[in-house]
C-alpha cells in the first residue's frame, strides 16, 4: 500500500466503465449478482443471452470439431496470420456468402475477425469521425451503442414498429439523418425482436440509405436462423444500390460462440467504399487490432464446406419448437404480451403490463426480483432500448424453457394486483 499523501498520475478510464454498462454482458452481471446465494431446488435458468452451446441438443456439428482437430494436427497453422485473415479462410467465406447473392464475392471483399463483436468494433471505429452520427435500431443490440460511445460517434435511434412485424420506420430514418450521418445499422434476422425483414423492405432500406448518402452496416450474425414464413435475405443483395458492409460469424448458426471466428464483408460492386477510403481504413485498423487464432482460420474452409444440411435443419427445428413454446406460454401470463411470434434468431421482445403487478416499478425491477425469487434471468428491455419490455432468449433445451416460463408465471401470480387476479 502507498503512504498517505502519495499521488499517482494514472487512473481508470471512466468512458470504458460507462460503455461496459451499456452492454448485455454488463446488465447480466448485475442480474446475476441479485440471485440468491442459495436457492435449493431451483437451479438458475438463463434466458438472457444467446448461447445455447451448453445444451446437448445444440452441440456443434462433428465435422466442424474434426476440422479444428485437423487444422491443429497439421502444424500448418501455428504461425501469426496475415492481417485480414489467411487466404484460404477469406476465399471460403467469400464463396459461402456468395451462395445467397446474385453477384460473386472475392477474397479481397473479406476480412476475418475474432467474432462478430470484433467485426462491429472495427467497422464502428473506422467510420467514426468528429461530429459524425450513426443510426441504430431501437430496440437493438447495445454493443453498437457501447462501441459508438468509445469512438465518440453520436447515436441516433430509429424505431422498429412492433405493430408492423418490427419493420423499420423509414420516414423517421429520413427525419433523423443529416449531413453528418455516416451509416445505418440493420439487423436481420433481428436481435432482440426475432423478426426477419422481407426482400421488399430491405430494398426500401437500401434506397433510403442511397438517398441519404450513407452506407448500410448489415448485422447478419443470425443468418439462416429463420424458421417462419419469411426467407433470409442478405442485405448484400442490394450492394448495387448502396454500399453494404456485412458483419457475421459462425457463432450462432454453428452454435460455437467460443471459437471467436467472424467476418467483415464489403458488398460494393461500384467501389464506393474503396474510393472513400473505407477499405484502406479497414485494412489499417486490423493491422493494429487482434487476430482470430490461426488454427481456427485454417479450419474455416472445412467447416463451411463440410457441415451437412441435416445439422442445420436439426438446429432450426429445435429453435422453432422453442419459439412455439415461448409464444404459447407467454400468452398464459397476463402481465406479458408478445406482439409478434418470432420468426428468426434466438430471442423475442415481450411487453410488460405493470398495471397488473402490485410491487414492480419497471422492467429492471421485474428482472431483478425475478432473478432473486425464481432464479430466472431475462433481460430488461431498457437495456436494448425499450423500457418496460423484456427480452427472452428461447434457444435452450425445450424442457428447460418450459421450466423457466412456468417460474415466470408463478412470479406473476405472486405479484399480481388483486383486481388482476379476480378478472
């Protein structure tokens, strides 16, 4: 310990501390701290984050695991990787992404990252400049807010309309944008809403962005995790209308978030991003950033090529079953309303009716007391931009989900107003 009166010329970074509090992880830490130390007979049920890898029914594909082992045992990937990723990985990702596009991507369009959050960090850092602003969805993924804050990039939120399948309010987008707006973030399949945008809607987004002179950042980390009537449509399909930077990863579709392998892909046949210096800035930022492990990159071609459709179908069927359970059980809880049945991703937004609850002040209070009393963790909607809603992550073992939702129902009955229980 230092002597009394000593002075030091360093201290913690308050901007970092504030940014951490904006993230889902930061909110979940607070909720976990509120769990009872001992709650016998009630193990904690986590319905607050999108990582089902702990459940046997969501185990990653054997061929992907073999790809990792083969890459390690080859001894070809013990070196530092080149900035932007090894060529075989970039080529494989370009070919994989091109399957959904009418145009063909090249390895030069791909930058390999340490997961999708790393991709977001890079893109936000590259487009930030003094006085600039970015358009983010509300509700949305709060990591964008945290990274924008650290990059001193002003955030302006546009609304997703719950009464219209969570579509983007494009008139509001045009009203929000000005000469300092640099980009709009579009998430489909949607986190946290579980929505999937149609081809027509995404084309309208592209045309709006072109009119405003801004690029589109397409967050497609949940690509192909759609299980309703709407197909997955990549935003890159509209790269001929407006420059699109797509961020994604293998984390969700392959259920391997711990492998930390993601990508940035530029969909820009007219070369606008290159002319504006964005591509060079991406390359240069990556040089001073972290790299994903070389052996993981070495496994990418085999992972993307050899995973059978049977595996993907199995995962989709489980998530579809979970979505059905979640939607049906929520309807049995009077204080909760789900405006749209989820059609993609792993989560859904549910509205709280606080007038039916006697001693719950807001969504955070609901989640804190639920964690303490029932050992169930869900995310308060205020953490994703929608106060007095909650986000439920339903991609878990179906029986586990049933247990969690039954506990939420019991929590409602314990806290229900007298007039609510007599109705």
